[in-house]
């Protein structure tokens, strides 16, 4: 059984302080889908990243990292286009702000030839998310892939809104509307919901998503925990208390851990997901919240391994 994770692969470049001639920078591998693929592998799942990787030295570093993490990358394409850079600044609470440099980035250029490649027949789940779902050729190709596969594989979706990449909320809302009828597991943050649907109650959004066909809706609420809905249930996961260094990668960690729990508990089928018990959904959200807390206690998107969670 394999997870296919589609979307961006980039470098998060942290400003770590001033130097006599400028700023000290710390470049770390990132991108929401990249993080999810790595997070799945670190938690013991087989994962593949479907993206476009630059042929330059930054792209080679991404390939090296995927190989070291045990993430399959052969479904990805290569390009002479540059690797996207995301400049990250942190406020005093460790909450990140981003400036993206990637209008011509490789990860926006996934073309339709990926649909002609030998698609693995053991892909149980396809996960998509963040800006690669709304910009460039990659967004178009992902739609074709989801249209082809959503009857065969569980579709997982995290909008992970980045208005500094695509500034028009209407574009994100249109993408969510298109995805709702093709998504089985939807995870979204309350911050993203407030950006796109100001003042809309979480329950109202969840009901709308479930009515469109989503089998499980999860809303992460930062320090207030997470809420989950199925057609029959509404559960609340309490927050895991931790000293926060920053929240970079926390949502991606939550996603990877949630998918891992489902994989290990026979939940990667739309029919099973919609009928999950209250106790199981509570356990899944608690597991994902615990994993995200580990990432929050570290700098950058340092996703946990299974041993970190046992500790």
C-alpha cells in the first residue's frame, strides 16, 4: 500500500539574525506536500512524491533528501526551472509569515505526461494540498489525476491557503468547491477558513462539505485542538500542551499522522472513513495532535519519527 502525495517541493529560508553585511539565512527543505510525504515515511508508511524537481543543485538536494527519507520520487519530473524559495520570518510567538519566490518554479510545471506513466496499482490514497492546487500547470494536471483516480483511491485534501502565492480568495474557494465532490478526507485549519469564509461557523462549513460527499472533515484549531466530523459524528480533540518554538510544518505533521493512523486501522477506504466510530476518530485526532506537538517543539518542519512519539 502506498500514498501518492502531489504538490510543491521547495526550500524554506529562515532569517536567523543580522550580520555585519546583511542577514544570516538558514535554508531548509520544505513544501507542504513534500513534508507530508516525508512525514508518512518517517511514521512507517510507503510514500511517493509527485512533483517537478529542478535539475539545479537545490533540486538535487531535494532528490537526495527524498532518497534518504525513503520517499519514492520516480513519478516526479525533472526540469531546468529553478527551485521555489520561501522566505520565512517568525513573530515572537513563533508563527511564520512567508514570502514566496517561485513564479517560474519547477514545482508549478507538472505536465500531463505523468498520467501516462506506469501509475502504481497499490496507491491507496492520493493527497494534495497547498498552492500547487491553484497555480500553474501542476494545478491542471492534479485535477486530471484526481478526476481519473477518485473512484479508485481515497482522496485526501488540505487547502493550506497561501494568499501571498495566489492572492485571490475566490480562486481558493473555487478549488475547494471543485474538490469537495471528489475528496474523502478534508483537513483544513480554522485560520484558512477565516481567510476564505470570514465569520462562517466551523459546523456550517463541515455540514456543507459532508453534504457534497466528503466522508470526514477535520478542522485544526492550533492551540485549541482539533474538531472532526463524519456524516454521523462530531468529536473534539483537546490540544496537546507543548513549549512552541515555531509552528512551521505542524499542519503537515498532523496530516501525515492522521493518514498513518487510518492506514494502520483499516481506515483508508471511503466507506470505512464515513463509518468510523467515535472512539476511533478521537484516537486518530489525538495521535495526529501529538505528532504535530512534537513538530511545534522544534525549529522548522522537523517532522517526528515513530520513536519520537513513543518517547
